[in-house]
């Protein structure tokens, strides 16, 4: 069994910063791409950022230059540093990971940005 546990969401004013963390645990034999999706009120879930095991990154255009994704392969963790937050970044953020050639998701963490 594989689990993804997220932490770090919360309420912040526009222009502020938050850091999300996600840790994968369980029977992990291979941990490939990790990343974050988000789903805002009344919106579809969208990719925010992803990172391969080798460190290649991909960002949604809306967060480029504001968000930074990183991972620690030794600890099976992925972080998302979010700077310059905007009200439109308000969403539930979900960690995902390609583990043992299967897709796993975290439970989600709420990020609310007030104007």
C-alpha cells in the first residue's frame, strides 16, 4: 500500500507565500514523476507543476516564475514553494505520484488567498 500525505496549506494574503509538502510512504519500488494538481471552486482539476525523478520540471503558465517545485529522492518527498500568491490560486491542492507504475493521490490541502 502506498500513501501520499500532504501538509502546508492555509490562509494567506495576496502577495504572500506558502510551502506545500508531500511525502510518499509504503511499498515503494519505483517513484517516478511527482507533482501537484489543484481544483478551484467551480473549476476542473489542473496541473500546477510536476518533476521527474531526474529533476526535469513542468509548470502551468499561470504559475511560472512564482511557484517552484522540488523533490528529495532519498526521502520520497516533493515540495511546492508558492510565492506571489493571488486570489485565483485559491484551490484544493493535490499531490500526485507515479509509484510502481501506478498513479497515487494525496487527500488534498486547502490553499486560500485573500485579496
